[in-house]
């Protein structure tokens, strides 16, 4: 139905806007993004070059970011075995406004 198509297109545009904001914002923070998804709702990023002693342990990094910055991201080990300790996953299922707050908190955390 045309009404359904319009709703789905609106949602697709929202996800595109979220990705378009989050991807460069994470790169500016030092995350490496090797592959840009075309249809996903997340970014799987390399955290190994971050300026933090936990950069090589994605599980510990995610726990520390949650505790100190209040931002929930997921360690790579939840998504396979390829370099899982060096990768984290960011879902962009929240609004751009919420993502801006998260990026701001991450920036403070990494400057810390």
C-alpha cells in the first residue's frame, strides 16, 4: 500500500540520517571503520587505535564506557571471532539527538 511504503521510506531516511551523523563522528573520535554498511542499523568499528589502555579489549572497554560515560555499546565477541577484541558495535536505533549526546559523552571519556 502507498501509505505503508511512505512510512517505510520515512524510517529508511531516519536510519540513513543517523548513520550519516554517527559514522564521521566516530571516525573523529579515533574509531576505524573498515566497512560501511548499506542496509544495517549498526556500525562495527575497530577500537584498537583509541587513546585508552583498554583499546585492545573490547569487552573491558564496553564495560568501562558504560560505567563512566553511560553509553552502551557492544563488544565484538558477541558478533563473531574475527578480531573480536579490537571491535565494538554501535547501533544507531536511537534519534540523532540521542546519538549526539552519546558521542559527546564518548569524547569526554576518551579525553579523560
